[in-house]
C-alpha cells in the first residue's frame, strides 16, 4: 500500500505481492476519511508494502 499525502485529501494505491494494482482510492483528511482508510485496509489485509525512497534522507540531499 502506498500513499500520496496532501493538504486536504490523500491518494492510496494497493498492490499485491506481485506488483499488480488491486485498488486505488482517495480519502479526505478528516475523521470520515480516516474511517474510509481503515475500511479499505481491512479489505486488503496483506498488501505489498511500498517503502518511501525519501526515508533515507534523499529529500534532505536534494534540497
């Protein structure tokens, strides 16, 4: 599962362990949006996990 975080809404994509997209959805940055995210995560209990390439500090190096 991967996320694109924004100010008022967020986009998510769910891929299976083989890299096939099995779901895509947008949820608001609200309590209702959080509930939608939880519902969708329950529908896909074993998604492949996407790692953020910027986690290693690459964003700081690019600045």
